C-alpha cells in the first residue's frame, strides 16, 4: 500500500492505518451479517389473540416488531456502506470523496471507516436535506 495525503495539514493515511481500517470494516461486516441472521431466525412473535374488538394486534408487540424492522433496515444500510468501503479499498478508490474527488480526512476515516464523503461535502449533503 502507498501513503496518501489526506489534507492540507499533511496528515497521512499509512499502510498500517489502511490495514487497521480493513480489519475494522471486516469486523463490522461480520457483526452486521450476524445481526441480520438473528433478525431472520428470531423474529419477535406477535401474540396469537387480538387485543380487542376488530382483531387489533397488541400495541406493545406491534411496537417491538416496528423497532425490529427498523433495526434490520439500519443494519442492511450499514452493511452496504461497509461492503462498499471494502470494495473501494480493493479498487484503490478508498479515501476519495464521492462528490469532490478530494481526499477524505484521515481522522474522519479513523472514526467512520466507511465514510464516502469528506467533511465539507458531508455537511453540504446534510444541509440540502
């Protein structure tokens, strides 16, 4: 691996940084895959009987199911981001912002290894929402 300059302060993403980031991403990948398997195998069962007239589902069970569905969706999104970061590592595009094509800050990658955008472009994206 080669050294890459990440910002104007001459912070460098070293080959050791890249190796550690790859390990971190692989661990996240395994964790999210396991999490999704658990959701698929152990869904929260809904009660057999209705809560009242008209066959309404018990509100607590419906709430748990809704939370589980949202957690699974979040896990799928993070897994996709992690796998995309690993692909960028393999293709040599890791650490380049998807918008400005400039470098993503080293400190940012050490905190969020799957980051696709530099801090400036991330702020622009969030402000546009």
